[in-house]
């Protein structure tokens, strides 16, 4: 008898603990939602014309509304993420697809990744030079191959076999990005002796950099989270450098149990910090809220390491978070009531 009542008491305690915890994180705030970024960095109002600001905001709005409409009509988060990112890939305003930054060799090498929070399936591509939509290719790697990441020529061959749109490498050219490369090359020639070049150069350039990577996280009406990121990487990159954007767990992560994340910033630090996965892990193992986890990872851990940039994140209950340690981040979100938020600078 004693044993039975002890067992019942233990069950009651266990049950009440579980329900308290569940209550903390289970409040659904949105049945569906979407959040995007167009890169973070030294984005200052004093350096921006009103016209440029309008242009960025209009493109962010156009992109997010595409994904929002898909979600509102009962479409999948996967579809919403692909279509939203494609709008930004096609815009020369962002460092992804057309408008990608240039490598040291004067080429464009594109990286992208995608993750499905329901299955934990993922796809990624790195160093792609002739595929119009790297995010579409990343999703194809996930759905049509047994691999997670393909790179360079192989990725391009796969894209051709799967019938994806191939473009001339010149499709990605924009004068603005080419001029950025030329400016860096000039400084490289005049300012530094060769051994110091790479480090110092990366340094001085990165501190003033405007990371223009694009990313999107969506939650659909079925409770599925998807996240995707697409980028040209960093200006003047060489030796086949690959950043965080195609690394699952750094640039992109999604898990229906916790959240979805897309990152932008100085990729090397995001890889070393496993930014996207760390946010999800803190929610899963430490029962943190999305806001607590994104704040800790960006403002505390990434910042201490010396990394700059930010994330957009969205949890299973439709909570959303923009978190960055730079002067600005192009960003937007929409909740299930259609409330639109678009911001550029820190507030
Ligand atoms: N994270 C990207 C990279 O390191 C750059 C960016 O976000 O703009 O390649």
C-alpha cells in the first residue's frame, strides 16, 4: 500500500513539473509566420539615401509577401522559403544570386542551404558558379540525392541533370559589387606587405562590411518549420573559401521541436560558434525561450568570440526574433494576422 501511494505521489509531482514547463513554452502565438533577412553589417542611416532605403524596403516587402501568401493559402513552409529567397536572389540589391560579391579571382561563387524541421532533412551547395537559384539547388540536393552537400562543378552537373536553370556566370555580375572588389584590390596593393595582406585586409574590410546574404524561416499551418540561406559569401574570398551559409547548424537550422534559424555575418565565426544549432539546442536542452537563446548566442557567445552579424529565428509557436550585433540588418517579418514589420537599423 505504502509503495502504491509513493508511486502515485511521484507521478503527481512529475506530472505537475511537466505541465509547468510545458506552459512556459507552449503558448501558440501564430498559426503560421515568416521572417527574413537581407544581410547585416555596418548599415547606417547617415550613409543611406532615402531612395535606396525605399528600394530595400520595397524588395523585402515583395519577398516576404510571396512567402506569406503561400503560407496563408495552406502551402508548405518549404515552398514559402524557396519562393521568398528567390525574389531576393534575383534582386541585385542583395549578396545572393544576381548581385553576389566577387571572389579575389573576379568570379562569383555561390553558397546556399535549406533544412526541413519536420524530417531534419537538409541540402546544401557551395562554390556554385552557374546555377541561377542556389536555394533551389540546395533543396534539390535534399530531395533528389542521398547527400547533404555538393560543391563546385559536381553541384553544377547535378543541377543540369535535374533540369535546373543554368546561366552564364556573367548573369551574376553587377557593377557595384565589382567596384567593391576593385577597391579592396587597390588597398591590398598599396597598404600592406604580402604576408599581412589576407588577415589585415579581411579585417579592415569586414569591420565595414555590409553582409548581404539572404535568409528566410517559415512556419506553416501544419506546424512545420523550414529555413534557408543563400549568399555570394564575402568579397575577395579566395582558395575556394566557404562560409557558414551552406553549413547546416551554422548558417541554417530547423527543427519542429524548437525553431528555425538563418544567419548572416562573418561566416568563420558563425561556423566556429555553430550559431543556428546552438540556438535550437539551448531551447531543447535548457528550455530557453527563442528570445533568450538568440540573445545569448549572438550578444554573448558570438560577440565574445569577435564575430559580427545576426540571425532571424522563428519558433514552433510562431514567436519571432531578429538578433544582431552590427549597426543594422535588413529584415522583415509577418505574423498570421498579416502584420508586417520591416526594419533596417538598430533601434
Ligand atoms: N555569412 C556569409 C559568409 O560568411 C556572408 C554574409 O552573411 O553576408 O559567407
